[in-house]
């Protein structure tokens, strides 16, 4: 299905007479309309101002790449199609920046001539580079990417160029006018180099031809290279090492460092709130996956339940599970009355004693865990990450909705044990009040719908009271607040929630 945001973008560029063309991989240009492929646009520099106005009007947003992934003359934009819930990645090329993988060390002065020869693709109503220009661009790009390590691949009989490049080459070969191709390459590069590009037009891509072309490119385009001999090798190795670190970051241990892209407006902490039965875990997972596909994002669980916990609290959680299994404690016994007061029903007679003395280590370890996660989440946010939190500590409501149980609770007795527990909670909630979320997304689910989803866990009266309290939470003027109808299908809720996050970036 073609995305309306992409269709509107192309139609507006055509209407505004902005000089552009989709300049590579035009065999699959229709995939750019579905979000499967990126949109690679070559733009005339005289139209940059008008283009920025168009992008802003259509809801595209510029993102910042880390230095070791950014290139001069290329900008990164994202759009979000709110109907289909799909991100669109737009690469704007203001200059013809090409070259080796991880480097793109050449800036060639042929953008204007490519734009002047663009052709109109009537099937997709979009301007694309002429097949002749796209062919020489493909050959030059592939030749520039050849490295000495590829000789080893050749010995091992491995395909150096890959299936996609070979099919693209065949597709262009069936469409180019060879006499026109020869004329264009000679006009652009002179007779000697132009004829070398013509000689590369064999039935299939041949490594030997492109390897020789690589040697000629280094001589022909020496004046257009951005680096010295040593500078380009060092820069490429550093960028390649950066990608290795990125894989370690993604798979083993996340650190507060930018590896992908971040919004130019800065990072955000997005807190998701909602009672049981709202589908919070599934929705957070869905939103996280959508965001992770296009930008730097991290996730923290700030509740006290089954989410990821610290090493200090894991033994207590294991002991709690044993007590639940042996029916000494009952996690389903908690109730909330119309005034928001919590109480327990139908629990084992020894449960009160266990809870009373177990709450001391539980309160202290939970508070330290939350405080540590809040500070860590803020560090990621300050680096530019979108940080998603499942729940968020608050002091607006006491003893429910992740509020303090003892700190600020005027109803507890002034005993040594309670004073100790107040001390245990105090610093955590003071930090939470200081480091408030930028956005709060409340998943509003009706009690009847929640009961349908979790009939064994939901008490309708308690659910209504808890939902009312969550809807009444106030994090202050600096926190944007969205309420989403969680009675809808999970897919629709994920799209609505992602759209709310997108509107704040």
C-alpha cells in the first residue's frame, strides 16, 4: 500500500516545480512509496529553502546523525505516516557525495547535469535520474567501493557485488540507449575515461573491469577527493570500528552514546501509564520496535512487578514467587476502594507478618533501583535518545499508581519502622520529582474491556478507582500529556501511541 505522506511529498515537489530526482535504485522506486526502501533524492541547491518549507508543512523532521555516520551535503529526514503507522526515511543529497563504504570520500560536480537530464516515471508520478546517468553512477559507485580485502573474496569465489547490484545492472542494461550513454560519459569525463565506462558495459558485472575502473577513478577524480591518502584510511577504519562498537552496543551492553540518529530538538523521556488490562507491555514493545528501526531509543521498567529488576532485588523477587506459589501471599488480593485506599482480601493469615517485615528490604532495594534507573534514563535522554519508561514514580497519588507507600503518607503511624521506610523511599521520589518525564501517555481502558482481557486478575471496582487516579495524575506544565483509548485494537493503539511520540519530537 502506498503511503499518503510519500505521495503528498512527491506531488508537492512536482507542483512546486522543485528540481529533484530519485537518483539510484530506481528499479525499486515504487518501494519508496511503501516505506520498504529509503527515498534518495538529489536536490538542486537553489531549491533548498522551498524544499524545507514543503518538508515542514508535510510533517517531515530533520534528524542528526553521529559524526562517524554523517557526510557533507547529505541530510537525514524522517516522516511518519499516521494512517499506516510506518516511518519514512528521506535522504536529501545536495551534492553528489560518493565513495568507499564507511567513507564516501568524493564529491563530484555533476549534480546539475544529472538533474537536467532527469526523466519522468509515469507509473509512479516521480522524476528519476535518466537510465544512462544511473548506469554510470552505479558502475562508479561499485568501483569506488572495491577494497584490497575483496581480492580475498575473489579467491574464495564469493560474489563481491551482491545479487541486488547485479539485478539493478541488468535492469538498467535493458533500458539504456548505448549511443546516448557513450555521448553523456564522454561529455562529462572526457574521451579516455568516458570510453572506459563504455567498455564496462558487458553482459554481466565483471570484477576485473571494475577493478581497473577503480584505479582510473583514483587518478581521474583525485582533485575531488576529500581526504589525503593516510587521512582516508584512518577515517574509514575509525568509522568501521564505530560500526563494530554499535553492534556491541545493540547486542551486549547499551551505553549513553549516539550510534544511529536523534531528533534535532533533543532527546525525550516518554512514560507509559495504565492499569492492568490496558495492554501496556505489548503496546510499549510495539512502539519501541517502531522507533528502534529508525532512531536511537532505550527502554526502562520503573515498576515493582514482573519487569526487569536490579541484582539486589532479584533474590527478593524469587522469594516472593515462592511465597506466591505456596499461597502464603496472593498477588490478586489487592483492592482499591472509591477513595483510593488500598487493602487486602482473602489472604493467608500469616501474610500480614510476611509483608510487614519483607517490606523493609523490598522498599529499600526498589527505591535504589528506581533512583538508579531514573538517573540512567536521564543520561540517555540528554544524549538525544528517546527513552521509553514502563510506569513512572509519582507523588500525586499515595500508595497506588507507582506512588510512595510511606513517604508523604499522612495516614501511617509514626513508628520507628515506618520512619525507616519513609527514609528508604524519600530520595527516590525526590529524584523522580526533579527528573520529570517530557511526555506521559496514559492508556485509558474501560473496566469491562480490561476484565475481558484478564478475567482472573481484574477486580472491576478496584480497576475503575485506579483508572480514575491515573487519569488525574499531574506531572506539571513541562510534561505533555496524551490519553489514548486502549479499548481499540492493539495495532491501532500502537499507531496512536507512536503518533503521539512523533508529535513531540
